[in-house]
C-alpha cells in the first residue's frame, strides 16, 4: 500500500479528460509499476437487473438493488461489484478489502448470488477500470488534475451519485472552485 491507496481521487475542474470529468476514483492499489483505478464515477449506465441480463446471469428482469456506473475506459466488459465489508457474500471467493469498510469482487459467482436475491444493500456495480503508467498519476496530481482524499465509505455508499464529487471536495475541506485557474474579472 502507499500514501494514495486505498483512497479517493477527486477530479479537478475541468480535468480535460471526458472519461473522468467530475469523477471520484476509488483507488484500490498504487505501486511503482502503475496504478489501478477500481472505479467510482457518478455516471450511471444501467441498473443492476440490466447488468444481470446482459451478463446472462438471468433471462428475465428481477428486482435487486444497485446501479452500475462507469468504472473506467479500460476493459469495459469487466464488472466489479463494490459493497460494504459487513455485507460480504458467504462462500464467494475473490472478495477483497479495498480499504476500511469497502469490499470488492469481480467474480461471476457474486453476480449469481445477486440474482438469487442475496445482494448487499450498498451494492454498486462498475464496468471497466483505468490504470496509470509508472509516475503518471503522481505527475497528474502535481499538475493539479487530481486531489487525493482519504478513503471514506460514507462518501462511496451514502451520498447520491450526483453529489459524490462535491462531497469528496468537502471531505478534503475545500471546494472545486479552489482548483480553477480563472481569475475573477478576467476574460
């Protein structure tokens, strides 16, 4: 583990990359060989029942909680489930703790458990992920593209997706306006 992971990365306004505009990243790993973004954008792409049907886990829509968000531009066919650690699936291998209070899993068995009605209440699905090359993330942070914030499972699970970006800034004791480069009164 490093100083950055586990943690949250909050995109600066404007970041300049539409893949990450107003996003909050759940940074699961950070090491010398690169960094992996586990996910956490505010943009929702489908419901959990739609995901289960697209993944051929069920043939008919079923009622289960959870929304699916964009996890990143890489490997869009890969699905990650994140949920509170106390809601771990029984007898599902491949679950791992991202940080205090947050567990993740990319197992098909977990999707099958969700389809059976054993879904965690806090369930969030993520499609895809992103990674950074060695030193890329550090350079982007130095350039002001990202604000690292301590991990807070309340921001991840308890805040409406449209408000996560702003709440993550509040957690850091600042606002998005503090990261703009415009000077008041300039054109």
